[in-house]
């Protein structure tokens, strides 16, 4: 580096490099300027100056200088390396790899460039190139441990575990007998455990077990060692030895479900589907009875039997499990029991048990068959459990009665208000649910969870402004948007995006959905630093696990929701495009002069107000960046130039933007029905016939009985049947593909679409959603049968579900299904009278629903037994804004007290 410079300038060049490495950028710039005064066209100096400027956020100058330096010295590996570093800093990894390869053509044995290239290849999953680069690094520097480990890991990632084992064994052959020294024991033990996991992955179980016995003394992580040994013994069929180790692990942690399931497997008492014979149930009962005697404090050994026991034995076990938790007052008890509601018959047994316990405590003050008096709080916790049970069974009226009684009993328990809010939300009264959540929040202003729960309820009630003001109570410096985004608070962004979408504000909806997508991009980028760190620290098993997690990162539920929301926004933009400024001017010109003048004045005032707010916000941010609470200077935040997402909705081709996110869903969530429904809708709009047909085939493959699958099938072939005869060669080719593929669809064998729809209806005649889908398709295929299709929906009966409740019938229809049917009648069938009749009918089934305007839909967040709302002594009920300001003041006071106490303790 700097070899073409005189001695003085060459030393200055070394200063530039060292200053860059130690982040002394001003010193490096000064040295670079000194060289460039004498040698203004020196390529390597220009490149290093550009790299230094890049670290000072002067990117345009940096790129200009680096390109100029490269132009002046194309044969310098330094210039190419710096150019690659510049691209890498901007996450342009493919371009960076090209630059590194050009640098290696000039200096093929440069260790630093090879190392940087290997990191990028791991990041981009260029596994064959990763293996090649790691081999070259090992050849150049075989005495470096990291090169051996990196070469082994590269083979493992390339699905060549046997070669990775050979590399690790070759590395062990270079070590002395007394290796490792005391300060490297943990790292060496991790490498040995990684090697054992590779042997297990290759199916060399005997060899892996032999290696474990041989290297036991050198492995520091004894817990992982014992877990891995037990797992290998279990796979080898040496059940007694495996059971012995798992029982010793249970002694350490008897609440570990993994260990308990493993003991079942050792005894041959585990079933993947949860189905057991009578003999197996007896043996399992005996097993957990003995474990309960040994670990009486373990909740897992008491809870697991509820999954396999049936009938009277289940009733007895559930009774024994629930009683102490009700006495103790465990709010999460119902969450623990809720998976049992998926088991046939168990919900009814639990209902009988809960009501029996409630009746006994209410009448005698103690549990059935017990003489010990229970504390008064037990009745309250029992009422809470019963209300959650009826909420789960969609019997909202009974659930509300029970929770109101619990609140009357003990009005100071916060969980009661949260649960009542959840019941009202499920019953369809979102505004009342939000008010209850706010009441719970105000009872403990320092509880972040209650604050978050309240924000979520407000967003579901489309109270976005109030939700933002509530969220700001727990964000830094009162800047909710930036802080929530920095904290990657995706639940907030998703709920906010869905709320804006419901309200038709597509700009803000897209802003939130794309913010979530940005978080996942950041997570992908965040793995970069671990490629070198994990190899250096030898955390190899965690590193490989992290890479595998990153490979399926975009399959996560939050990303799926965000991508699906963005696609829906773009499709809505395509269906109802925004008016251009010229069109708006045309419409304005048609208005009377006075009205036109009034509208323009309003627009000018709105623009001036928005500009003033932006300037004030920028001034506040500038002030806050100058000093923080600790007096330290903070980095300025980038100003959001599009806070309302107005630029996001001004896209030329919304469907092309939607396609980007659809591809991500197809690659990562191909087993989701929603993915293929969105694919069908999008490709039908784009008139991509074969891609739409592919989506239909995937829907039928995943769930042919789903109403949306049926809709897609009928709509697609109805559209195809109405297309004109193919004219071009491409149209003929598409037609021939469809003709070849059509016989593979079992539903269409020798049947017309009308017959397919009739068969679907006959098969699912008792289901409301299926009848609605069949009626919609009947109207599509035969428009003259509109009245018959409507009658098909109106004749649907809300049957009683199997397993009827003790206190009342449980109906099959869900509130969201009924809302969807109402929207179908109002929009697709465009019959408002019928839609109103349906609304009146559903109001009887869902009396708390605000959508259907049920008789109880006007319910407020009234607290039973509370008189503060109407008492003249308390004055008027404060407005939400005033209440939030008071809450913020109280919360800040609480935080100040905590800070003062912590400072006092430190002194």
C-alpha cells in the first residue's frame, strides 16, 4: 500500500490506514490531504480518503473520490478493496463481491480481502464460493484456528457434514496432547460438541457416543453434554441408559417439558398425535403419579396428564390441578388450560367442574369435599375462570355476567378489567373494550404490558390518535413514531396499518406495513457481524442454528401479515386509483367560483399548518439532539420526508409493487392459503392466466373444501369460458396448457361449473360460510337466479354446536363470518333491504356487537359498583386527552421517584 510514494508520503499513507482502523477520521483526512497536495492523482490515497469520508456520512463525495482513485490506478488491489468496502457499507453485497474478486485477481493471496470476501459469501449464501475462499485462507494460514473452523463450517453449510468432520479431525491432529490451555477450555469444548452434533447429523451415532466418552473431560458445558448424550442413546434404542440420564436432568429441572416427553419416549409411551390406548394411559398415569410424588412442586408433572386422561379421571386430575391455583390466585390459569378445549368432550367436563367449584365456594366457602375454608379471593378467581371459559365458548352474555360479579366482589383487581375488555372485543364491541383496557391501564400507570394492551384495543377500535397518545407514555423523549420504529415494535405497526386500511387511509397503512418489512431486512443485515464473531468465539452450534433461522426468517407470522397487508393496499390502489392533479383541477373548475375559492383557501391553510408542524417538530428534534437527560450530545434523527405515506400511494404500477411482496410470500409461506388467495387475486388483475391457474391448483391442494378455494376455482374457469377464442401464438399456447391440466382437477370431471357449485353446496349444506360462497358463485354463473342465491343465504340456520353448554346453547356461527355475509349481501348482491334484514337477525345472536347494532351494543365501560361517573363530588368525567395528560404526569412522577431511589442507593 502506498508503494509508489516516497518514504515520507508512504508513512503518511500508513497513518491514513491506521486512522481509519482506529476511527480517527479527521486525522486520516489531514494525512490524505497532505499526500494529495504533492500527488493529487494518487489512486490509493484518493480511495482511502473516500473511504474515510464515507464513515463521516459524506457518501456522494466518497463515491466520487473512490471511483476517481480506481480510474487512476486500475491495477491496485487497494482501490478495488476500498471500492468493495464502500459497496458493503451500503449493503450492495453483490457489487462488493465483484470488487473483491477484481482485487484478488491482482493480489490473489491477500488475507484481508479473502476474509472479507468469505464474510460476504456467507451473508449471500454463496456456499460453493464460501467453501473455495475458506480453503484458500486455510492454505495460506494453516496455523490459524479460525481458518480450520471456518473451512469445516463452510462444508457443513454446503450439506457436506462428513467433509466437515474430516476437517475438524485434521485440525485436532495438529493439537498437542495437553491442549487446550485453561483460558481456551470452553471454546475447545464447544468445538467438540459441534463435531459430535455433526456425527449425529450424519447418522454416525455409535461413533458420536464413542467420541463423547473419550472427550468428556475436555467439554465444559456439562448440561449440553448430558442432553446430547441422552438424545443419542435414545436414537440408538438404548432406552434404559437414556432414561437414567433424562431422570437426572429432571432432578435439575422437573418443569422442563422436553425432559418429560423424552422419558415418555424411553418408556415407549409417546404418541405424536396424542392418541393413546387404555393400557398406555394406565402406564402414563402411573409414571406421572410417581413423578408427582418425587417432584411435588413441579407444575409440569401435574399439567401433562390432563392432555391424555379422559372422562372421570380427567375430571379428577383437572379438579386437583385447578384448586390450589384458584386458592393462590393465578391469573394465567385459563391460558394454561385453553389447549384442552381442542380435545373433544373436555370443554364440557371443565364447564361442569368450574360451575361445581363456583357453587360450592359460594354456598359453603370451601371446595367440594373439603372442610378447609377458602379465602374470599378464591370466589373472585373462580368467577374470572368461569367468565373466560364462557368467553372461549362464545357465550358472551354469561361471560359478562360472571366478570361483572367478580368486579363487584373485588373492584381493585386489574386483571378483571382486562378480561372484561377481551370479552367485549370478542363480542364485537371494540370501543367499550378499548375503554375497559384504558381503565385497567390507569390502575397501574407503571405497567408497560397494560399500556400495550390498551394501545392494541384502541387500534382495533380504530382510535389511532388516542392509541398514539397512549403509546407515547412509554417512549423516550415523547417521540412515539421514531422510538416505536427503532424498537421494532411490529405488533403496533401491524395493528396501526390494519386500522388505517379499514379506514381507507392507504398511505398510512402502507407506511406501517412497509416499516415491518424494513425490520426484517434489518434482521437479515444484522447477521453480518456474527459471521466472524461466532467463528472467533467458537459458538458454532448457535451460529449454524442462527443461519438456519435466518433462512426461514420471512416465514414468520408478522412478516406474512405485513406483506399480505401491503399487497391488499396495492390491489386497492389499482382498483380505485388516486386522482391526478389535472383531474382534480378539472373537477374544481366545474364548481362555482365561491365554492372553488373556499376549497383552495382550505387547501392552503392545511398546507401551511402541515409545514408549520413539520418545522416545529424538526426544531424539537434539533433541540433534543443537542443534549439528553445525561447532558451528552445525541446523534440527530433523520427527518421523515413522507410521514403520512403520500408518496407511497403515488406509484405508477401498484400491481408490480404488490408482486415483489407476493414472491416473498410464495417463497417463504407456500403452505398458507392466504398466500395463494392473494396470488390468485393479483394475477387475475394482471391477466396472468397461467399464474392464476397455478394459484387455484395450490388452493385446491391445500384445502379443497375451503370456501375461498371454491370461489377461486369457479371464478377462474368462468373467466376462461368467457374469453374470446385464442388468436396469437402465446394465447394458443396458454389455452393448450389449460386444456391439458384441466382433467387433473377432480372437481371438474365431466361436470359444468353449475354442477360443481351444486355439489359443493350439497357437501357443506350446514355451514354458513360455504352456503354464502355457493350463493355468490350461483349469482356469478346465473345472474337471473339472484333471488334464489339470496334465499340460499337467508335460509341458513344457526345450529347448536356439538357439546352444548350447561347454562345455555352454543351456536355455530361466528361474528366475523356473519359480518362477511352482511358485506356480501350489501356489495356483491347490492340488495340493501336483504342486508338490513340480515343485520337485524344477527343483532339477536350478537347483542353486544356495534356492527350489528345489537340491544347491548350501547354498553359503555361501566364498572359495576362504581359511582364515580355520576357522583357530583367527583365532577365531570375527564376527556381522554386530559386523562392521558394526567397519566403522563403521574407516570413521570413514578419514574422520577424510582430514579431518585436508585440514585440514593448508588450514593
